[in-house]
C-alpha cells in the first residue's frame, strides 16, 4: 500500500480503487478524471492572487517575503457542471518560463494540460495525504460541512527546483463507484 496513505491514518482498504489512484498517482488528474467519468473536465478559477508569504515554505524552499501566486480552482464536468476536485496551489512565478507563467494566469486550462502544451519536464512528489471535514468546501460539492474530504499534497519540480505545491481535495463519498 502507498506509504503516504498509511502515514496519514487513511486506511487504503477502505478506499475504492479509483480513490487510491487519485490519491497516489503522479499522473495528470484531469486526464484520469476524464477517462473515468467519460466527460471533459473544465477548470473554474475561484481565486488567483500574487502575495508575499509571511512564513517560510520549506517544501518549496521559500523564505519569508517571497512572492508566490496563490490559486484556488475547481475541476468541473463540462456537461454535468458537477465539481469533482477542489485544488489550492502555491506557485513560484520566478521559477516558471515567461510563456507558461502568462498562460497560467490568463487561461482557464488545468495545470496538467499546460505542462503538456509547454512540454515542461516535471517530477511530482507526494508529500502528504489527509482526511478532514469539508467545512467551507461543502458548498462546492453539495455535502454537509461535517462530511469527510480526502486530499493529497504534492510538489512539482522542474529543473530540479520545486516550482509548485498543490493540494487536491474531494469528498470521501466520491468515486466509490461510477458516478
């Protein structure tokens, strides 16, 4: 079983095979969702802002006052308009190629598609998995605030430097069987 799940007290055998795939893959989640759901996935930007961090982020090798892009999005079915994944990203803009950085800010494309389009050589490292209550995210998924969400956090490296940290979350009740 994947160590990141066991370390975070997530019982892998309680998950469906597809939930385990989402939580442990180093592939592009958008493409995986489309294959599973037989539906195109679109990105819905909830927020995106340039901020200076107020505490170090060791996972990205960042010190206080470094500028980052904080981005919050939903991956949503293009036809059903169902929200399937909520994601928060911390992006280090100074470590991105200018064209990719511009497209990231201006487009409505998921990051995985942009990496492919720009032929960005990347390595992903899962650094955390968690189970937590939905709280404020419940509205996006039409679930109760007390319902559980599964998540994974991973770092994306390019040129041997961490460029992005992403946390993806979805309701524990999702992907148990074909939706």
